[in-house]
DNA sequence: AGAAGTTAGTTCGAGAATCGAAATAACTTG
DNA sequence: CAAGTTATTTCGATTCTCGAACTAACTTCT
């Protein structure tokens, strides 16, 4: 039986080393060798590469464990910037990451996607460059990541359906960014990137999770074995157009009737409230009302959570994830999360719920930024991501 | 940027070679090198290993393409047996595969799982040994695979829930088989193995599929990137306990009410027909009635397909597979499949259905056997499976 | 028929990446 | 300060692959 051990890809180990140093799970060469189960000599090679690359530096010595002191390794935080943005309907969230993958600063700015890609991207790019310049680091922008609201063709970085973003389809967003920055660029759907970011903030590379972004729209991202799952046509994670009995004949933007989004999305809530004579214009308005304990809005939000939970319970039964994360505006309400949680626990098989966690995303509004940075770093440093913690 | 090409695991290539020879996609060393995009010398090495292992032999020469004739390679079909079984409630299907992965013969025999693991496994093992002995090949049984109806702990090979199989949980099926045969043994859920078998009979290693086994019970298996996806607790693929409005308050074995299985499974149909005074005892009886064009049974089967389609449409929307396969007794009715298909196409987003195929499994009742054999061969020959066709 | 060209397959050395053992370095402890 | 311990580097040995050169076996053209 010719069965030589399948040599792990080198990029992968490099990334694992960075993570261990970042998390403090292993801070010296020998510790890394032990944790990774790899020969000390191999670690030494990788560390040499990383120091030459300017990502890792030695930082004095640690405490002895009875023999020679370990030479403590530390990540250099000034090797360059990864600039990322999460684009919403009315504003964009911009973030700056170090090459070692930590989020340094964020900023929100108003944008209007309906003006088309050129002006929107111009605004974002300028803000990114300003932020990078202001940070004063000697090195420049090594990579750019962008999260877009809606289905994205990852190859070109384009929005796939005309939908709410006129002029965007076919523009070639990824190419535009690469030209503009002269650096690696990555574009993906916002729910996908949020899922990727949140997953790796909480779970390991052998686990599975679903992250639902519930705001004005509802989208979700799927992580299988620590990697983004996009499905056959890149449309995986659609929960918003699942039929819900309670939605009746309410028409949906997709052409069908009775979709979840008509009654459980922020946009749906706005419409429902308006019908009852409550003056609201945006999802934020609705959440404000709930914050002020408005009984109608509160009931409605809770009900929306129950409907979402109904849809998610069948998805969770099927997919059996380790964790279900909720993010987006509506997930900021504990009430909403509680409603989802109770409905999912009620509707799922015990074998599926026994270890299931249902929680608000810890990375909150930065989830998408983290995911985008991760994809960019994957491109820069190697391929698939490392063994966790 | 230290980015050496991630050397593909050697087992993988070996398997790819076998598949190409088996499918006739490449029958000589040079052709293999071309198709696999690998150096001729490397192919020569692999072929040498395989001939020494007794899996491949040379079989004369082929036609010249203007120069030296290629030496045609062929798989040896007498290198040993892989014996597999798919265990149902009342009968087991047994199959014999060659080491090269092709199914040679099958046989069904009655068993009674409710008598417990020891007698059931005894019956199956004896039948396997008899079949292998009768085939007269010089070599023995190199591996054994078993598909069980119900959730399985893959490590031990045990059924997880008491459910319909008393005395089975905690028995250690895998260990029993390995002791009995002195060979590699693999045990998994029947829907999982059917999914694996059907997927690789039709799709490639970078595609995704769902296979639903609709018979007396309803189960499903999920294939992500050509590999079996089991979920966090090994319970992934549960669609049977999804709530369906039409099921009303019908109590289910899981303790909840309104589960799909109460109105769409074979068992559910039997119960519903019995209530209407139609004398049926098994799923087979129901299908017989449909075959005889019994109006009540036919309508009921079609309705069951619609309900299954309703549940699957939300699953398909979420998972966005390349293909949805249907297997099990009820999938033998084209009526049933048509009902599922139309409901899914109706309820799913166009982005998801544009390339989606919904079909009866081509491997039919042998799907589970193929999947089991594949898992066993993975264990014997290497790890993950090869690049297709 | 024989030379020229083409295709098939093997041999052999270089290169990449790992590991393990031994050497070296730097401590702690008795 | 010697003995034991832990950290790190050095240096083959190993395991894979590839590519180039070489041999083998044809077809075809003249």
C-alpha cells in the first residue's frame, strides 16, 4: 500500500503559524512545532520566511521552563494595510486591517449605490486611501476587499441581478479595484463575507455554521469545514424567498408570493407598519420604535423573528451546523434573537439541537469586514485557512 | 511570496488513474499523462505500483497515431472483493465490487433488524462470504461496507437512536465486521451512502448534490465538493421532520406534530390509506396500487410528492446544489418525481433553478452499495477521491 | 526499402518540501 | 560548576514531483 502522508500545503501551515502567534496560543518556535505537530526544523524555515516578509519579528525571550529560554515571536503590525469595505444601501463601512489580520480602525460613510458603480466606488476608494495614508505606516495597501449587497459573481466581482443596484451588473468591480489600487482585490456578497468573518472569530476550520444577516433584506452565508460554501451557481444561502404560510399572497420582488422577506425583513416591517398608519421609513426607524417600547413595532419584530425561525428550523435540520449566527440591524434586538432561537429549538430534531448555539454575531457590524480581510489574506499568503487555536 | 505549488496528495492521483482506465477516458500511459496534466514519468511510477498491486494489467497495444503504438492498460477484475450491504427494515441488499470499483453482482435477502444486531449481521456476513466464495476469484475479501437505516455514529458504526432498531445502539457494528472479516470495514447511514454513490455516478468532485431517499421513511444525504457532508453531529440531511402546514396535528415519532414524514413517507401513506378503508400494509402495497391506477393511492402519492417538493424547495434555495436525486421506493414512480420537480421549480429562485437537475437516481436501488464501496475503497487506496472523467 | 518524422515509454538527475538525528546554545538546579 | 533540560539550528535522508534526454516502435514519404 503506497500511502505516503499527504504533505499539507505549505501556505496552510504558514497561516496556522500566524494565527497561533496572533492568538498567543504559541509564541516560540518550539511551541509552534509542538502545537502543529511538525518538525522543529520545518517551523524554523517558515519563521525565516515570515521574518523576511516582514510579518514576524523576535521580541526578546520568554520564561525558561527549565532550560534555554524561548525566543518570543511577535507579529509586526506595520507591514502594510488590507483595506476592506462593507457596502450597504445607504452607507458603507470601511475598515483597515494589518497584514497579520487584525482590525485596526473602522469608519462609516454615506454612499448612494443607486448612483451606479463609478461614483460609489470612487467615494469608497478615496476614503480607503485617506484612512491608509492617515495611519502613517511606511508600507502601502497590499490588498482590497469589498462586500456587496446582493448575489455576486466572484470571478468578476459583479452584482448578478439588476435588482436594487442599477448599472452595477457587468461593470467589473474587481478589475476596477485592482486597477485603482494596483493590489489584490476580492469582491463577494455581504452575507457570505459576514459568515466567513464570524465563523473564524468563533469556530474552527473543521466546523460548520450559518450566518443570517437580517436587516432591510435577509441573506445568509454558509460555512462548510471552515470554508465558504457558494453552491452550484453562487446563489447558496438564499432564505429570503422561502415561502411562509403566514405571508399569504403578499407579492415579493422575486415575482412569487408569500416569501419570508415580505413579512420578516426590515423592508417588510416598514411596509406593514406603514399600513397600520405608523410613520416609518427605514429599518432603523422600526428598531427605534422597538427601542422606545412601541407595542405594535415590538410585537411585529418578535413575530418576524418567529417567522425567520420557522424557515431556519428546516434549514438547520437539514444542514446541522455547529452554530447559527445572527447579524444585521434586527439582530441587535435580543427580543428578535430570542424569538428565532425558541422557534428553531422547538422545530428541530434533538440530535441537531443538542450542541447547537444560536447567537448574535460577536463581530457585530464588522463581520463582513473580517470576512473580506480573510479572503484577501488567503490570496496574499496562500490558500485555504489554517488549523485553529 | 513563497508559494510552491501545493503538491496533490498521491493517493488522489492513483484513484484518478483508476477511474480514467475504468471509464475508458484514457487507456495508455501517455494518454493518462495528457489528461491528468502530469509528467509521463510520474504516470509510469503510478502504473508500476498499480500493476504490482494487481489492479492494472497491460492488454496488448492500441492503434498508432503516427508513431509507436500505445500499450493499452486494463483493470484486473480479480484482485479481490469489496463486499457491501444496504440494510432495510425487512431485507438487505448485498453487492460484490471489484477492487477497481465496479459492481459485479447483487442479491437481496430477507432479514429482521428487530431481532438485534448479532443475528442480523450473522445473516449478512454469511451471505457475503458465500457470494465471495462462489465468485471463485483467488483473492479474498479486502473490505466491507454496510449502510444502516437511521443516524449512524461513523466512528463505531452504531445506530444512534433507539428508534426502530432495538439492541443496535452501542453494539459496535464496525468492530464486529472488522473482526468477522479481518478487513477494513465502513458503516454509515443509508441515505448518506446513496448520496455518495449517486453523486459520483453522475457528477464530478467539484459539484454539490442532495439525494433524497423516499421510501417507508424519508432521509437525505448531502454531498459538498464531491464529499459526504455529515454536519456537526452527524445528523445532517434530516428533511423528514420538517413541519408542513398540511400535516396539521398529526403526531410524529419524533414527538413533534406536523412533520413531513407523517404525510409524505411510505409509512404515512399506508396510514392515510388505511384510514380511508384501503387495505395496505407496506409501502410496496401502496406502490402496487398506484401501478394498478388506483385513483385514491395515485392522488395520494402525487400529493406526497408535492409536500416533499415544498420542503425541498426551501432546502434547494438554501443549498443551491447542481443536482437533486431521488431514490427509494417512491422514486420509482415518475408521477412522484414530476410532482416534486414541479413544486421545487415553482418555489425556488431562478438563480438556483437555472442549472438544477431533478432526477431519479440512475443507480436505483444500488446507490447505497456504490457509496459504501466508494468509502471502503477510499480507505484502502488512499484518501479523498479523484478528479473526474 | 530506408531515411525521416512522430508518438510512447523509460531512465536519471534536479528541485521542493519534509522529517529526524545530532550539534549547538542557553538556561536551571543541585 | 557539573549535570540535566529546553530551545534552536544544521545537516543529511526521504519522498515526492518534474523535465530532459534517451530508447523503442511505429508510419510515411521518397
